[in-house]
C-alpha cells in the first residue's frame, strides 16, 4: 500500500497461547483495505458457526443460557448488514499475529524478522495529537530503555 509502518509489541514474539479471538466487522474492514480479508477468512471459523454464545457447566453439561451473538439475531441481522460489508469472525490471535507479521515482512515493513528491535519487548505508553496536520506523537518504552517518541502520520 506504500504506507510506512512500524511494529511495536511488548512481547518478544507473536502470541503462542490462546488470547483474543473475535474480529469485529470494522477490524475486518481494515484487513480488507490492506488486502488481507481473504487470508483472514481462510484462517477464521466461519461466521455461520458463530450464531450463539452459550453458558454451560461443561462442554457436555447443563446449559444455563444461550443468546444470539456477533450480529446473528434475526431481529437485528439487517442492522449489522447495513453498517458493514464484513461479518464478525472468530480468528484467534495465535493465527492472526503470524499472518500480519508475515505480510509486513513480505511488504517490506519488516526487513529482517530476526532483528525486530522496535517490535520486541516494547509498548506504547501514550499517543497524543501533537501537530494538527503532521500526525500523532507516540511515546513508547523499550525493555530496559528510556522512553522514546515517534511521530506517526
């Protein structure tokens, strides 16, 4: 897309344990804009299989409650369809992060995945709109280092 980017991650690697997994329709629109929607959908649980959220004592135990979720309630489905061309997806972070890092590498954002000085063990402290037309000033702290500021456009 020709947009310079930087990756900041407070962990030393991509997620290797289950973490967040629901991708809302707006986030999927962003992936669509970046040309990654098809890859994300291929890795996701299909939207049709995300009809309900269920509370139960165990996988085979007594069910306490069940509700429509992720835009699948027949009474509200039209509202979701009018607001976005994308549907919620179930895409675990353990699959999403490697896909994003691979694409960043292939597109030249990350030149050498083995030398991610700015990616590993760093986290954004705050971001403020410092300059009206020039972007955001993001302060981040690297592991064991002083706070640094990066102007993000």
